[in-house]
C-alpha cells in the first residue's frame, strides 16, 4: 500500500485531477481584520501601557504649554508663548517680553493648541514615583472610582513624598528640614529664561559697562581690559528696558498681568545661572558675580595660571582648583570653552566644558534653624531683596558668545502681594500620598490649595511631547 499523499501527487502529475487552487481572500475582509486588530491593540495600550493627553492650561509652563499665542517681540525678535484666554485683556496690554521687557508685542500666528503628550501608565507598578517626576493623576477632590465627567485628570510636578514634613521656603522645597535639590534633567527643564544675547535689542541696552573696556557688539560681549591697577572692570546686567535695576524676579512670560487674576514678578530670585562660550585672546582673569542680598558670590578663573575658585564677599569658599587636575588642560589657549556659573537650592557651582570644577553647599542644619527661628519670632520669613549678574575682567582680552541668563523656578503663593509670603507650610503629607505643584507657580492650582494626591489616584509619568514637530522631546 502506498502513502495517500504520495498517491495524490502521482495522480495530479498524471493529469487525472486538476491541482487545487487557493481561494483568493477578500480584500475588504482582510482590511477589516487588520483594522480590528489595530484597534484592539490600541485599546490595550491605552488602557494598560501608554495614553495620549492634551494639555489644556498653562500651569506647567514653560515645561508644557496649554492653549497659547505665539508671540514675537518687535524690539529684540525673541519668540515665546503667551497663555491664551478668550476673555483676557488685549495682548499688548498684558504681555511683556521676557528678554528685553518691551510691551506692544506682535502675534506671529493664530492660537495654538496645548502640547500633546504620551503618559507611561505602567512605570509606577515597577518603579515607585520619584520627587520631581512630571506626573498625571485623577483630580484628588473626587473618588478614584468615579467616571467622566467627574474624573478630571491633572498634570503637575511631584514635589512632596509620603510621610514628609513639607515646606516652601523662599521659593525652594524643604522636606524634613533638608533642602530638596533637583536632578540634572529636571533642573535643565526648570531653568527659566531671563536674557539671551542672541536677540539684540533695537532700543535700550541690557548691560551697564560705559568706560569699562567691555563692549556689546551684536550677539557678542567683548572685553579688552588692561588697567594699571589690575582690578576687574565690570559689565553689569541692567534688566529689562523699563526696569534697569538688574534685579531678577519671578516674571513668567506665559502668564502675565490680567490673564487669570494672578500676577508674577513679585519675588526677587537669587537662584540664577549665567552661561556662555568664551574665547580668550590674551590670558588674564575672568570674574563672574551673582549678588545675593548683602552677599557677593563669585567664581574667578585665572586663564594665565589655569586656576579657578569660588568666593563670597571676596573671601575664598574653597581651595583654588587647578583645571588641569580635573582634565581641562589649558583653557586659556586657542579655542572656545563653555562656562556656566550658578546658584540654585543653596548650592554654588562653576562648570567648565560640562565638568563641575568646584562647588559650595550653603545648606546646613544651622541655616534651617535660623529660618525657623525667624518664622517663630516674626510669623514670616523675609524674601530676598537683591540679585543680578555681573561680569568682571582684569588683564585679559576675550569675547563671550551664546550668553544666557536663566533663573530657577520660584514656588510661591498665587494670591500674594508685594509683601510675600515667602514661606508656605508646613504640610504633613500622609502615607501613600503625594504633594503636587505646577512649574508655573503663580498660575497653578495644586496641592497648596486642594491638598495632597492619594496614591490610588496616580495614572502615570509624563513621557514625551509627541506633537507639534518643533516641540517633540522627552519630558523631564
């Protein structure tokens, strides 16, 4: 007996039976099947893995935009977003350029919608929430089991953790008596622009430097400073056109006067960063100064000896650092180097070509105790009264390009006036609950007003902006 399969092949080959023809599939059926599978997979992903959201408001600006107007300053050409409110005062009456301070802004296009973001909904099942996460959650004023329209979702930044004693002190976050510093990726997002040399002003000047050997030439700041005394010649940031004091405040370009009943710009901000590219033509000393109330915090770089150090009120805070010992070599030679000097969350630091050369920590148990004593004695903590940026040069010839001044986020009371407050709290955060605040602090309704976010209300961590093309990036 032969195999039946083999018989079939033999018979077909002999022509006794016609070969079997595969029935052609219906194209409509195939398309419907593919579409069904795609929809099911999308629903599974949306329900359990990742979900898309649209940002409706500006409480997280400038990290995330809600509905906004794209604005171009007619004086310096700086482009920025301003929150859109249909019933707000005319744009020219309420918006001021964050770079030069000019009013009378030009709308470059019509209203743009809020950022489209993707949220990772499974990450908190494997990795617990971390401080400074941008996270999405259900309105804590409703039950987590409620259904729309009662289940409203919010996005804020997670700043307070379960079981902490949480305080806001002069715009900074303090938990259990310790200053809470941001990781580098979050801090890079929370630096807010104050000035960029890449947008030259048509009217006014951002620098006070007459007769010093400093000069502003388009998009560069140059120094040719060889005075007989050997002391530094100074260029001082002057602030916006209508101010001129050089003091840096918590102005927010996204939400300004008349937009939502709140105002920014009341608080003096001393957490400031100045950064630039420097090209040294003749080695000498460059001095970077960040005034802070009665103090003068400085970073000094001697290009001729390759040494850098930090000082406060002209007294060294740390031993001088030889730059060659940190792998920088001779930065006084030909070539350009990126330098950043900043004070943030009670930390003073000098960074050269991405390397943190020297830093000084001003936070201590004694400092916290002093602030608590002031609060107990007067019922308040005084705000800062002086800040700014100064650049000094001695015995050197150099030029600075790509210069920027940025300030840190300043958490505050949205209902404040000129007098403060500069302290909020303390809040005792329950277990399995979190404290949430918006990056646009003067215009954010958050845990300062409606309380903590229960753990079962968390949806996930904001992952990325996926639309529009110029805004696509990871969210930190």
